[in-house]
C-alpha cells in the first residue's frame, strides 16, 4: 500500500529516541505520520525534529497548543513502539490514564490495524501478567511483534542499551502497512 496515515505512539524506553526512523520508513512509502508520546517517553525524545519532519506537534497531554487542531488525520494504521512492559499491560487492560493510552484504546476500539513492538527484558516478559496481556491483545486482533517468528525477542536484563540499535522500526512499519492494505477501512481522527 502506498499512502496512508500512520499514528505512532512511543513509550518511555531507549529506542524511543530513534522514532524518527519509523517516521522516515513511513514517508519513504508516501505515508504521513504523527507521533504521540506517553509522559515517560518525553524524557527519551526530542520533539522538535519529529515535529519538523511530520508537520504535526508531538502530543503527550490532552491540552493542545493554541492554534493546533485537536483531532488527528484519519488513521490507516497504528504502531506502538517501543512498547514497555507497563504500557502493554495497560493497553491489554484498557487502562487510559494518559493521552497516549486513551488514543491507543480508541484506535484499537475503532479497529485501526495496530502493531505493537515490545521493548522488554526477558525477566519482565516471563511474568504471567505480560504473557496474558500479549495473548489478550493478539486475541483482539492486535499484531504484537514478539517471538521467534518475528525475529524479535526480549533481551537479557541489563542489556537494553546494546539491543537498541537492532530495534525493528522498518519491520514495524511494513507490518502495519500490510495490515492496513489487507484489512479494514481507515478510521477517522480523534481528539
């Protein structure tokens, strides 16, 4: 599929600093993109270059800047990356305690094709709540890139910094584009 709008949600983990790679992957295929950040992710990203590239402000709160549209363009696909242990558990439970999680809950509820790329260590990934969250999200039709079939595994505790460079930004976009091409119609923007 060429063209479309990709909504990106970044969570507070090391790879978030490189989210511009996901934006560029989308733009190479003539997609537009906008980035929403969890409150924790704001410590990992520099919003200015992202905003310059996307033409949209990086949103992390319900309060929009004066003169800024409150709704986003129609969304053809959603990528949540890097997705933390905490955020994945929240998404599966439907918790919407910040703007990013509310946006995710709404877009999944609208059946927008969704890809989640976890960035978790093996100890956290072994926990029953995380395993149940991943299974629940997959059961709801969310594509979670995790496991041998996706060639993306949890990293050993304490090795996240070494794992950051291998984060599968392009795979995340390609998966989202494939889902958008072969699935449901686009959902309209949200506040």
